[in-house]
C-alpha cells in the first residue's frame, strides 16, 4: 500500500482568525480540504472525479520535477481527461478539446510529453 510522502510544509486550516492544524484523519478523508501554507493556499482533494482516491490514481501518475530538488506526481494525460469528463464542470468542458487533441498528438508522435 503506497502512501503519500509526508509534507515538509506546515499546513493549517483557517476558521475566522483561528488556525487549526489538520490531523491524519483530515488529510486522509475523501473530502475537499482548503489549507494554507507559508507559501500560500493549498487545495487538497481526497478524491476526484467519480471517487478516484490517491491509491487508485497512483498507477496513473507520472513524476515531474517542480523545482530544485522537488519532485511531484501528476496525473497522466489520459487519466486527467477521464477525471475532467466525469467532473464535467464548465472549465473542464472548455479545456477537454485541447487535452484530447494533445493526447492524439502525443500518440501520433507529433509532440513530446
């Protein structure tokens, strides 16, 4: 069972002017968590689309470098498209044609990842 790497950034939820430090139960819930860090806001989703959680999506993630010594996992393009199709919000519907075309170009070898 693969679990997320512990976060090196201090997280807190702000309710009015009170800072609350989230515990493991908050961070592992399927809900939507709006957190704040010293670097700015952090939006954590316990599940996306039709209930796809971290464990389900991990095999569909690719690792990318996000800065000096920082590596993150992001959904592969095909899975991102699937999740956005399931979500079907206005912004998701607007970007889907671009994502689908990009996936087609990658499959045809016309672009790199």
